[in-house]
């Protein structure tokens, strides 16, 4: 692990406060670049498990080098204060975007999903399971590039797990059934379930399951089927609707094989001019589809920053509005004649 001294960084404003650490915008004096510095809170610095998790996050980030995973710039311990530096992302989280615009178009959602899948597959190939995939841990750069962050409770399958057997870790609204039951030998498919929750929320403007407390949410994750996502997003292609449903299967075996297969399906959808058409050999290539998706996200994020990020109205939505309006007018005429 690359050891750094806290004095190497000029700390600026706080940009995030969690249960175990505070993140500061900072200048890395050694490398002359802007970074984000995460410092373990003094109030939990004596907790052996919390400290071990923080150190594990540093080790995990050092192992991973991928364009869709936040970059690690080293860390260390200043007295009893653990810290590490990582890439500063000049942008917003998916959570922040959804709080303002409520939902994304299916193409924007698919474009976001392709990049998340790329990050997940890379992490899984290195034995890392994120275990806390959610909108707040998905950041966008100004160029529309997704950055996966917060590996604080990630599982390194090459090392002993810090979590005691039978304990649940994660965020309640996005936890897989096997996380909830405290299954010991979880796989990358637990991240795929969380991905299903994220894509569902991006399309529907709400999580697949809602509840007033963790018990209600856990019960639904374990036993209930979510409302079909097309109920909320009428422009969502049937193929994407089925993919989200498959990601949200209770059984790990029923979910897609891996993140790469999910990415392939999303790229295939993005590559077709007509989303309802069957795949063809002359579809747009994968790289072109990914780049077009990134551009879509960059455009939406620019609108978001400019305060003009309302959802684009599809022809299906416009047609539905016109039909309802015509029905109201017709009813008014009938009542008037009566």
C-alpha cells in the first residue's frame, strides 16, 4: 500500500459526511492535482472493526484500476487518524440527479448501466464484491463517465471477511435476499440484484420496494415481486423491462450470468435505432453505442447543472396525453348535449 502523509494534502471544504468518515475536497501538493480525501472520524477511530473496514477499503481501491471506478492516490495514518486520497469527481451522484429530475429515459438508464456493469465485471474479476451498490455511490463526471465509489463494505473474496457470519451489510432498499439472510458465500450476483434496484429506480423514479422500516423492506426483498417497471416508464422497451426483472430474481441462479452479459444486452438495446426491433447483425457497434450513451448522459448532466433537466417527453407519452385530452373533450361534449 502506498503510504502518504496528511500534510501532503491541503484540505478544502467538506463534500461528504458518512457514519465513519468525512470527505474533503483537497489539493495533492505532491502530484499537483485535485483529489478527495476521506478521513476516519475520531469518534469511531478506536473501533477495531470500523478501522479494519477502512483499511480494507484502502487495500481494495489500490487493487482496482478502471475508468469507471474512482482512482486511489494512497493513504496512511496521521497519529491515530486514518485517511486516504482518491480521485475527485467534478459532478453529481445518480441520487442527486434523480432527486431533481425524478427519472431518466430508458436510453439514459441503459447508458448508465453499461458503465456500471463494466466497473462491476472488472471488480468481480479481481474477487471484489461491492455489496453497497446504490444511486448515492454512483457518480457522474461532467463528461458523462460513471465512477463507482465507496468500497467501505466491499467483500474481497481472496481474504477473510470482516463481517461476522449471519450479519447483514448494505443499504436496505438495495440489498439482495442473500445479503439480508446473511449468507456467507455471496457472489457477484448480489451486486447484480442491487443493479436491478438501481436501474428500476432510474426508470420508475422510485425503488422497486418501499417501506417505512427495514423489516418491511426485507420482507419484500425476500418474498414480493415488484410492480412491472413499464407501469411507470411506458417508453421502456420490453427487453429492458425483462432484463430488470431478471436482475431482481430472488434466486441467484435465475439472475443473469454476470455483469458482462448484462452490459452486452444493454449495449445491444442502445445500438438499435428501433428499441423494439430484434437484434440484427448490422447493429451499431458496441464502442459506438457506449460512446453515444456517454454523450446522452453528458447532455442530461449539463441540463441538470443548468437547472433545465426535465424528462424528455416520448411520442408514446405525448400520444397518451392526447388520447386522455380527447376523451375529456368528448365527455364534455356529450354532457353538454345532454
